[in-house]
C-alpha cells in the first residue's frame, strides 16, 4: 500500500514502536492520531511533534475504546488505517496462583482491545478505497518465552486473529497486515527490570521501523522483522534455545 495520504489511528502511540510509526507516517504526509493513557506524555508529543493529534484512551477499558472510535470517526471521517499497537508485557509464574488483575490487564490490552477496536472500525474502513488494519504481534507469537506466558499467548492469538480477519475482509478494500517485531529497544517489558526507565535492548527502533515500513509499502501482509523471521521459520525447534 502507499504510505502517504492516509488518516491513521495508532494505539499505544506515546512511546516505542507506536511513537516511531507516528513520527514516520507524519513525515510522509499522513494525518496521524495517537492515543495513550498518559495525558502528560501526549502533551509532550503535541508540543514536540506539531500536527500529531492526540487522545487520552486506556485501551484496556471497553468504554474508552467505544468513545475513541466514535470520536475518531466523527471528527476525522477520513480515517482509513488502524494500527493496533498498544501492548503490555508482564511476568507470570503459572506454577503458583496468579494475580488475575495482571492477567486481565495483559489479555485486555494485547488481545481484546484489538478485537474490539477492529470491530468498531471495520465497517467504516470498508467504505474507503484504500484502507488497512495493521496488527503488531511479535516473534514470540511463534516461539514463546516461558517466563511471560500470557504475553506470548496473546501475541499468538493476534497472529491467529489476523489470519481470520484477513479472510473476513477479503472482499473489501481493507488490507490486513501483521507486523511481528523481534525484541526492540523500547520500554516494553519494564515489569522485569528493577530500573523501570531502562529499555531491554534489542533491535534499534529505527532499524525495526525501516523494515516494517518496507513491508507495508510492498504489501507484505505477514512480516516478521529481523530476528523474528527465524522464529517464524523454525517454530518449535527454537523453543529450547529461547528458553535455555
């Protein structure tokens, strides 16, 4: 698909991959709308990147999701691209009773929110001649890391969801992409770090972004990025290596 001339909504757009997409798409001449939970962070982005449109929204809250969809479609009816990017990555030891608040947070943010938001936007997007839904999954959708089993399961669910959604929208103008990042140098996964301000290393965000944008421009509907290709291709054979 072309990478300019769109109106794009990006969830989880205040940091990491989401913010990188927002800045890149704005530079390319798109109207970019981001949402996030932190008003202070949204205000900073409004000031440092003039023209990016912001909206406070906790995608883990169903009412917030409904309000977001109504607001975007009412105020920016040209919206034709949805990027389901918001995510949370938490540790979970399933050999002990789990904290369901944490489990629900991961499942709601990583899986239910994309399901719900997609359903809220799908009919509107189907009226556009050039439209897309871009789901951000993970290399861990294909090979899980056992100490964060819920996160990996939600990303595997996003992979499956994307396949079904692509089929359901096959007779519409909506293209359905899955971008599967490897470990990217963002704040994701801070749950397991003593210093929450640290990133976990991994692929530089700009390197991820370059390959992801190429995939979108070339209509590569399923795009594992960098090291995630190995996980996609070798599947279960990588499990022992990943969890050694």
